């Protein structure tokens, strides 16, 4: 609120005060009183002339600003914690529950500790492969890729496949031989891994380092990530229509373009058919990593991403975190 006094009002006040002084002088005829009052009058004029007059060009003497009441917004307070249950007890070394709509963290346990990500690595492999290949581009499987120490789709050496089919097989069945073929057909193995790390930096994954496209542990823990970084990877992956649609698929049969070879893979994320509302997204298991799971659950008003690393039972831990979140938070 602003109150303004114009120059016209000032003139009126000064003129009235002068009349008052003349009246006093006429009635009292005391020069001393007149002198004192005149000095007071002069002091007032001097104070006015030195005051911060605000926008003088617009005729304003001064303005008094009152702070407007702060409008309380309830738009960003949800999800709101209402339950009093203790934090759930899970086996995972690190974990977090993220509300994707608001970005709020509903549960957190050591989210920035570096741990092996296992086959969740293949999400980054898929993102890089999608930038390198067109969907119908032909990829030939090198012999050494048939011997990788990983879950495999048993792709025969020198067989030809569509790049998109290899990406699908890799994400659904966590096939390491498919990941290896994608990482060696167009650029060198080291160049592909370099692109994975460049992409990680672009996504703000500050505590992540990849040394292979498969998710193998590497030597002395050099292949690592964190719960926080995997969440960044999850958001980008779920924003990619190809990846999002693939990780929600339960089964897929890959077929060779050069023979009658075919192989059916089943999604390694069993929560897809165990929990209604499951979206995906990727599992991982190695000796060094333990069990890892990046998981999304969604309904009409809620969208949760749960990540567990270093778990003894990733599916059980994820169910516990999902149930606890839904019981202790409200969304409207």
C-alpha cells in the first residue's frame, strides 16, 4: 500500500503555518516568540527540502510502503508425511525413494556412497547405443562377446541382428552378449565406454565411473555409481520412449537376420507382474554389487522411483519401501 502527499498539499500546509505565525505575531507582539517560531518554521522547510522525496518528477513527497501479507501456497507441500511409522528396516546398503512429480525424497539411506551398479549399467549402454545406431541398423556379434561372464541370450558368433533387437534383449533379459555386441560394432570398446562416461557427466552423475558396458564389477571397485546418480540415470531413461517402453515389456524373442536362430528372454524384474502399477526399470546382480534394483511404480496421482543398492533381497526391500511410502504419505 502506498500513501503520497503532492506538492499542492505541501504548499497548503506551508501557507497555513505562515498564517498561523502572522496571527501569533500580531496578537503577542513579542519579537522573541516570533523569532523562535520563525526558526522552527525554517527548520521544517529545511527538513522537507533534505528529505527523500521519492519520485519528485511525479509530484510525490514521500511514500510509505507496507509489506503485503505473504500468500501461502499449498501446491508444493505434497506429498505430505502423515504416518508415524518408524523408518523401514531393509538389507540394502544404500537406498532411496523419490517422488518423481515433486522431486522430493521420501526415504534416504546413504544415497551418495559409491557402490557397484551391476547391470543397471546397461541403461547407460542403451542410451549411448540409441545415439550411435538407427533401429534397423545391422550389428554382427563378435566371437569374444559370446564368452562374456554375464547373463546371456546365447547369441551365436558372427550372427547378424537389428540394433534395436539387441537393445531390447539387453534391457529385458539383461543380456551381456548383446551389450558387448552393441559396444564393439560401430566404435571400439574403449570409445564406447568413454561415451558412457561422457554421458554420465552430462547428466550430472558426479560419483559414477564406468569401465565396461555390461555392469561387471571391474578391478578394485573402479566400476561404481551411487543411488543419487542412478536416480539421474533413471529420469533420463524413463524420458526416452524407447527405453521406457522396453523396460516395461515382460517377454521378447530375438531373431537372427542371418539364420533361423531365435531366443526368448523374460524381464528380470519380477515386480512387473507381482505388483500392479509397476513400470520398470532395471535389475542388476554381481558378486561385488550384491543385488541392485531401479524401480518405478505409478498410478493416477503418484509416481515413485525406488533404488536399492547392495541388497540381500532387492525385491523384498523395494516392496517394503513402497508400502511404507504409500502408508506414510498423502498426495492431496
